[in-house]
C-alpha cells in the first residue's frame, strides 16, 4: 500500500483532531511532576514572522518532549495587546484600537494553530481585556498601600506639538518620531514603582538563577549597577557652597583638576545665576537636552562643555578646580557631578585636551613611566601612587581603602553605595493602556479607587486624533467622577500604565486564566505551576522585561498574592533569524519576488546581494511563514528552524536548507511506505533473541540514536544535532537489505527502528509522525505515547577506535574491544607497530588515557 505524502491535508487533519479532542488541555495533577513551558507572548501586530516561528517551535518541541516523558505540561499562549502601535494604527486607519487589535489576534491565532503548536488555548489571555487589567489595577492599589507606588515630578521627553511624553526610543535626533517637532525636556508629575526597594534582592538572586545565561545575568547586574565608593565634598572657592561627588576611584583624587556637572543638574543654573555667560549656558543646556542620552555618554561621542564661571577646591590638595557643565555627565547617576581626573579617565582626558585643562599623573605605570607632555591617552591600569602626598609609593588598588579611611577621618568624605537602577516610571500619556486607578479630589488629594469599583474601564468611545495629549483627558464621562472619601466632585487619573506592567505578571495569570475572585490569582493553582520551568525569548528583553517581571513577582509575593521568589527557573534566549539582503541601486532593497534571474523587476538592473542581516521589513529580507507553510507544510518549516542552528545562535536562512528539510520528510515517509505491507501485524523486536550482522548493527544504531536525541534535547536543547542523529539512523535503515516477508525477526528489528524514528521525530514534526503512527495501525495518538528508552548494553559499540598520540600529535589508530581495561589499551597502544618504531630509543615519561577516545604517549 502506497500513500502519497500530502503535508497540507495531513496537517489540517491533525490540527482539527487535537483541537476537537482538547489534546493539550491541562489541569493541576499532584500525582504528576509539573513542567511549565512558556515563550514570551507576542504583540498582535497582524502577522507572525519567522522569528516567532523559530521561538515557538523551540518551545513546542520541549513541551511535547516533556509531555511524552510523563510531565504535566502547561504550555499557554496569549497576547500583549496594549501599546502605542495599536493607537497609531487606529489613528492612521481611522478605526478603534480594539478593532485593529482583535482582528490581528484572530489572524495570528489562526497562523499559530496552522503551525501545530501544542498550546492549551483554553488559557488564552489578552492584556487589553478588562478581565485581565482589572487585577493589574488591584495590584497597583495593594502596592500603593505598601508604599511601593508613588508620584513625583520627573524629567521627561515632551513633544509640544503632540502634547505627549515620548519614550527615549521615540526621540530621533532630538525630534519627535511622529510629527518631527523639536522635543523638549519637561518636568511632569509621573507615577513610579519603587523597584529600588528590591535592589539588593534583585542583585543577590542573580547568583541563584543558575538556569539563566551568564550573559543575561551580567546585563542585569550591570543595569542594577551597584558601586561601592565614597561621597566626597569639594567646597566652592567662593562663598559657602560645596559640590558633592560619588566616586569609586578615590585613589585618583590627587589628580582631580576640574569638576564636571550634568547640564540638567539644578546646580548649573544656580552657579550661573546673574553671572556673565548665563544666556550661553542656558543655550548649551537646551542643546544637550536634545542629544541622545545613551549616545552622549559613549566614548565615541564628541565631548562638549561650557565653563560655569566658578571654581571649587580639591579637598586633599587645596588646588582650584574650574567647574564645567559637560554633555557626557548624567544627572541621574551618582550625584550628577564628577571629579575629572584626565590622566586616568579617557573621557576626562579628551575633555582636558579639548579645553586645555591641567593634568597630573597620580598613578604611575611601573613598566613604562608616564609623562603628561607625551601622553596620548589616559592610563587606566594598575600602578604605583605618585604626586599623592603620604600615599606615594602605594599600589593604587591597596590605596583605595586607605584613602577612604583618610577622607572619612578628616570629614571630607563618607563611604556609600550607589546604584544605577532607578525607580520604574509607569505613566504614559496615551489612550491604549491600563487606566491608573487614582482619583483626584481638591479636598482629599490623590485617592485610590475602591477595590469594589474595579475595573476602571477604558472608555470605548474616545476620539483619537494623534494630538492634544492623552485622549482620556478630553473624555468628560471618564474624567469626571466623585471622590470615594468625601463624595465631592473629582477627576480620574488620565495617564495609563506602561505596557511592561502587563507583561510582568501574565505568566501568573496563565495558571488560572478563568479565575474571577480577588486577588485575580488562584493561589493554589499558581503555587502548583509557578515558577515557569523554562522561559524562552529574545536577548533584547534581557534587562527591562525580565527585571520588571522579577520585581513584580517579589512585590506580589510580599503582598501575599504569590508564593515564589523568582518567576523563571530557566531561561533560553534564542538567536535571530537572518537572511541576505538584495538591493537595486535605483530602487533600494528588494523583496525576493521583486528579483528575477538576478535582475530588478522594475528596471532590469543588476541586483547586489548584500550581507546577511536580521530579517526585517525595512531590509525586505523577510520570508512569509504563510508562504512557507503553503508550499512545504508546517512540519518542514519547523524542521528547518530547528536543524539550521542551535537555538541560542543566529539562524541563517537558506532556501536550499528548506528544500533539504522537505526532502528528508519525504525520505522518512517513503521508508515507512516501503516497509508498510511487510511489518503490518509485526511487533517491534523485544530483545529476547540474539542478533547478528546488519540487524545487530541496526538495533545498536537505533538505541544509540535514542540515547543521543534524549541527551541533546534534555541537556542542551541542541535540536540540530538530535535531528542529525535521526537522519543518520534513517540512512542506516535505507542501507539495510529489504528482508523477505517471511523473515519475522528481521522485520521486527526494522519495525523497532521505524517506530523509534517516528517517536523521536514526534516533538519536532508532529503532524507527519502522527499520521505515520496511525498508518502503522497504532491506536493511541502519538501525542500520548511515552518517550522511548534505550538499552545501554545494546547501544555500546563492540569495537571502538582509539587514537594514539605521541607528545600530543596524532600518530596512529587502533581498534579494540569495547569495555577493554585501561591498562590493556595502553599496552596495545605501545605495541602498535608504527608507535613502537617512533618511540624506539626514547625515554617513556607517561601514558595518558582518555576513555573511549585516545592514548597520549609522552616521551623525551
């Protein structure tokens, strides 16, 4: 019986069946070990891209594999559906953000189902629904009661034309990304989460997150930015004022020759008040405000400053230090003031050279003495203290604590700890977000909305124009209310929450998506499922999302809502999907269908193939998943995404690779069809009879493959090497001579191999394997079949090849019986004819045996 491989027909059949049978619906089961697998949920932009396909395929393989290993697997999906893109799209298309969002969700849900992902769709959530954000508002109120939420004036990017706050990412070259108006810095009242209350716990727990990539933990530690140092006071040379600086390099204080202050710091205008040059300083401040805050601190950015007509005194030398405002100093780090030591800090060095400021070497290079006159860059390595009074001759590292002691003893400094991490500003002057549940009363001030009045629902009849600030501020029915305290007239808060708030607890809600009682999370269910055992997402979320989610978890824990300290036990950051670009000199970047035979379809010019870059619409190097699924099937798309690269590495797109994956699917299908009539009614080999020759080798290869695939998935998530091993097994099966139908023993071994191939491939290509399993007349759905075990005694090689080295260089190889003793293998190595000749007359120092691999003979 021959059946043609029809991916579309097979995949639609099994997707429908899984859906109808609720195959992946899961409930709490205390008799089973749980496994919570979660990929970062998507923003419903309208279509999934290949990055989504790769991310979710990785997660789906792990979820299916764990399920086949007997775990009670939670694998949910939902939508991060609030945010600016929906609001902007609504303005552009003149439709409501809700309509645009729900249309996108419907389309993307269908796409995800078409990929065959094993989601429990009964747990689907969307963060823009009141049933979701009602509980977010409740959490806000509980955190407000505990002092973890506050409101204060804060500097923001303000677009005067749009009348709204812009995120740093929305400021392009000092201009509003939407309207092109010059962006101003403005101080507004903003709501904050007091994330700094957990700064030490967030930092300490980084060392407990053993299942996270070290790169991500390093990024989080650097973002938290704990610095042990000393706060030093520099008195002004005139008057009674002083400037305080925080430094971790008190060993360089004798070399501080000028003072730098952040342009935004209030002290700048205080020092310039009613002095000549005040107008120029104000202009400088406005200029610097328009510079990108991240870029201006970069070592490559031009250093700019302006003298503030003031000097301070170095507290240890008494020397006058001119005071400047400088663009590379930020007001929100340390004290916003920096003692400049140009000989030992590169940015200070460049600034001093530009403005002809004095320099003094205070840490001498012991190997190559420094001379200020000939220095071309700052010396930032360790050295010996010089020009530093009583500390001369000390190693600078050892002098750090000694100088700190001295500064404290003379009352000129105090040890302190600083953090880069600042509190989380959550206010957004936009419509499409969670309303902040606060009411303002002239008599009572800011009053929390009573929990019984939640949710504060986002009104659906708001006119979105793209200007005039928050649309909620002009919505009278939403804005005007009564004070819960005194009953008098009041107004609602019109800011909405940062969308990072929604993504800071969605993983908790998945545990009890239909729970409708306070506090919005069923503690018993959440305690069963949390923490997430495996979280998967992009490295771009290494800091903000992951750090906010960790903070939010701890805040909810301390409110008695959660029982875990950390939300994610293990983290995988998958690489990007990349593809070469194609460009026409006249028409710019081109999509694949805009190129024919190497020529631009618009002008017939030669198309230049560019470098491989991350897939993006702007570069037009994208591949539409729908096209891929329609042409090859979802299983082929899944297989290619897993085979082309390990999950943590970037995947380089290859049309030939996709074709190769499709051909492999055909090879698997054909080998089953080739044996189908012969193995019908035959059970897999049970191991009770002795095998010889090719059959013994095939069974050994089968069990070796089960072992390797199991380890590759379980220990490393290296699906590419797992797939490669399965391909080798398929090749081995093709090389076996087709036995006669009467040879039941041979057919039983072949049946064991075929069933093993199908089961091993099941998490990777679930549709075709389900179909083949059914064709083999197995009654149980493959999704419910247990993962195969391997017999170590069968998997072991009878003979192994041992490499022989002499002083680390490969000289020969020998075949030996598997399981031979170490001493016997060393003896065989020494007696090898070639080795004996090469070491003749030399002194044998030792023999090093690496089990199962090599013997290294050391001679002299």
